[in-house]
C-alpha cells in the first residue's frame, strides 16, 4: 500500500514537472517572438531630428521648424523639375501632399548644408515613409549625386530604374524617354565609354551629369573639349 502511495506521488511530481517544462517552453517561444522585430516596428524611421514642415517650396525643398528655429531643407539625392520645366507642378504638388504640415524625421548623411546654406537631409514621416525614395519611385524626380552624401544612391537608383521602365511620372514625357537608358546615375565613375552604344548616348549622359553636378563625374571627356567618347559610332 505504501508503494502505491509512492507511485502516485511520483506521478504527481512527473506531471507537475512536465507542465512546468511546457510553460517554460511557451515562455521561451514568446520571448523569441518578442525579440523578432514586429513588421510595424521595421517601418519606423531611422534615428534623426524631429521637425515640423512649415512650407513646401517645390518638389525637393521645404521649410522646417526645427529646435525652435526655421530652416530650409534640400532633399538629398533627389532632383525635381525647376519652375520653368515640364512636370514642375506635378512634382511640387506630390511633395506637398506627402509632407505639408507633417511631423518629420530629418536624417543627415555626411554634409550639414549645401553651398546655399540649406540643410541636406533624408526625410521620413513618422510612419517610416521615406520621402526621398517615394518621389523617385513615383517618377517625380531624378537621382542626383553629390559626394560624399551617397549613402542611399544605390537604393534610389534602383527605384529610378523601375520608375523609368514603367514610365511613371516624368519618365512618361517624350523628352525623358529619349534619354540614354544607360545613364541612371551621376555617381562618380559609374560608367565609361564602353557602357554606351553610341557617342550620342554617352554625350547625353555627360551633359546631364554636367548640368546636375557641375563636373564630368564619369570622366568621359578625356580630351577636355566637351565632346566625349569620340571612338563610339
């Protein structure tokens, strides 16, 4: 009879131990799930300064209240049409719809300001929307590269390529469709003459990047006379 009592006691202990192990396993599983960042958190903007958009100047420039002061901010990596160019209004309105009156996060690359004294920043909404990327993705602007602020150049260039292939925004304009397909970026030394099928395509890329950056970023003009890749047909 005593042996039966011992067996029953051992059985109770075994059941309790199994239950505790199961609870511990569940707790560990829950803890692992907690450690895996939820999808919503992954969309949060990166660390930066929070500001409030006071006014939208055009497609790539805004006025922001930041630390009780007003600053003009130029988006890094984005060049939208100027006032006298096609698609200016569309780009400005798109930027306005995205950020006007919004709280934003301003993220610096390397440079603090441009030569005009404007802050150079990547712009995010509080929900994680990356405004620079959104404008490029929807075809409201082109990628422009000014080293050393190139942290997002590769990503923005990929978005531009997709926008171009799908004729989004300004890429649907006939004059933009005539641009050489090989010229997606003005990042230094991204191309050389063998990357182009014709001299006209290389020349168009040279002209675009010269206009955007003020220099022969790909070093296509070996003779320094403004005529590039003269060996091409």
